[in-house]
C-alpha cells in the first residue's frame, strides 16, 4: 500500500506542483511584463495545491504517510520556495504542518550541502 501512496503523491507532484509552481515562478519572477491573468491563475492554483498538501500533512508526517519517500524528495524543493508563490504557511489551515514538513526531511541538510557536479 505504501508503494502506491508514494506513486500517487509523486504523480501529484509531477502533474500539479511542478508544472503549476513553475508557471507561477515564470509569471511572478521571469516574465518580461506583468500579466495579471497569468499571475492570478497560477498563484491561485499554487495556493490550492498547498492546501491539498496542508490537509495531507495534518494527519501524516510526510506526503505519502509516516515515511519519507521519493514523493517528498520531489515535492520539497518546490514548497521550500513558498515565498516565490506568495504563499504564507502560517495562513494555511493547519498552520504549522508545512513548516514541520520542511524541518523533518532526513538527509535534507546533507543534500543541500553537496557540491554540484
């Protein structure tokens, strides 16, 4: 069962978080002109996706349950940049779930400290 939960959350990241947060990044940070339609559309979707994750983390330590999985490895880099999406974790219903999520990943500091090859 854990395997399928992990796949479910990995696909959620690949089909939602990655593409939608990427569009939010583009319209908020890279677009040569501010396009309000694009900003609103993708920021609203980013906030919706944060809400889905927030709800999941309210009753689970990690995205797919109690264990840290590849799904978390895929989700974490995007949600660690929540300020880029104009999302404030303290305004999410579970308030500290996302903050706790970012504090928990095993090997996070080791990975962030690795040299780029």
